[in-house]
C-alpha cells in the first residue's frame, strides 16, 4: 500500500492541497496558501482552486486532502479523506484509483471520447484526424476501465463499487475579471490568441502526422489571414507559440483587456473539444464562435455559434459583428450562462454534493 507523504498525513481541521506527479519524482508539495491561488502556482489551477474554496465553505467540518495531478495511474495515498484533482487528462481515461479515493475531480469534460463533427460521406483532413483520435481514445478509455478493476498488488480495498469521477469545466486560465463593457463600446470585432500547434518532440508520432488542434487552428488562421486584408474588420490575433501577432488596437496589451473589448471570441478546439476560451469568452460576455461542442450536461444550451468549418466565419462576421441588438443579447446570455451554470460558486456546490459520500 502506498503511504502518504508525512506532510499529507498530519491531522488537519481544514482541507489541504498538494501537487504531485509520480512516486519517482518525489513527495507531494503542499500549496502555500491553501485554496488561494497565487503566481507561484500553475495558471490552470486558478479556476479549480476557486471552486474548491467554495467547497471548503460548504464542508467546513470535513478535512480532505486534495492532490492536483496529471497522473491517472497512481496517487501518493488512498482513502476516504483523499480527493484527486486530475488535470490535462485529455484522452478520456478513467483513473485507476477512482474506486480507492473519496472522489476524482476531473478538470476536463472529455470523460468519454467525442467525435467532434457530424458524420457524412467523405472526410476532409480535419475530420480524418478527429476520426483517428476518436478511435484511439476509445481504445485508451476501454483499457483504463479494465485497469480500474485490476489495480496493482498492495493497494487498499476499494471504497466504491464503481469509479467516483466528477467532471468540471476547464474554467479560465490567465484571465482577470474586469468591469463589463457594452457591445456598442467594444472596439474589436473578433479576437483569437493561442497556440496554432503544440510543440512536440521528434520521437512523437504526432510530430510526423498532425492532430485536431493543428488542423482546426490552421483552418481558422487561414481564414483570418484573408480577413485581415479587409479594413472593415477590427480583428486581433496572435500565435503565442510562433510569436506572430497582428492587431488594430495596440492599446489593448493584456489578454483580459482584449477579450473584454471584443464582440466575438473565436474559440477553435485544441487537442480536445473544450478550451479555456469558451469559458473566458462567456465570462467576458462575448459572442463565442467555436467548433462543435460535446454533449455535456452543463454545456447544454450554451450561447455559442458552432461551426463545422471555419470557412463559415466571414458570413458570421457580416451577420453579427455590426448587429448591436443581437450582440447585446449574446452578451447578456453569455454572462447569465457563466454566472448560473459555470461560475466557481455554482460548480463548488456541485463538487461539495459529490464529495458528501
């Protein structure tokens, strides 16, 4: 049986939070300020930590140990006081330890493989890549289900008959919360900043082929290159990996400022269907345009325009970018969707209910 790190095994009257990678890389490291994020921590943890701060308020008498990890195969300890916060697990694996801890908080919607387009006769390159990823992810998903029932020798007995996993949204990354700006006062028609592709080592098969992130964002980027030539549109773009940037409003230096001053948030998919830009766009009151969203319960009815191909973007800009009534409708719908379905307090209550076992 794996034994907890000494810091984690101490008696505590409040929840405690740790980061941990693997038994080969050393003991867990406790977060310095509990559920309060600061710039010493990974930006991706801002939203889940804020969610867990609400869990603390909902469950003040329970002392739990939360382990932030990318490892779906093992934890430093198991038991009814242990909760895994699994992030960057994008291949729909069920964590091996999901029956041996109080619960797993999965910071990603992709609990089961999602195809990502509406099947039809004939596939373009993007759809062929999605099909390959879909089949690969099902193989990994099914193998992980087998692993849940065949854990390593020496593990303690399972606490649950079935895996205890709750998916929560990715939330925001480095976005600051700013005062709302009405659509009529926003100076950017559309905004996209992000990696066009993921840097990969030459030893990865994806280095020699491609992936859904590269194909979706290349498709969008090619459209944006053409739209840049039309002075009618005020579009801010940047490839943060390649260092290329182009914009017409240089006074908006920060990502959060650009998002708040944009009418339309362009949110192409990455290696999975969900991206931070979905939530950051809704949080800023933008009209979100995105690839096909997965059929997850808390994305049902999302105020977003979903496209099969980014070639649809020019017509959508013509239809919405100057229609202030429609844009204001989307702004209010996005804000309501964020506040009532996705905000830290709302998800925090759901997580607390899940952990009351």
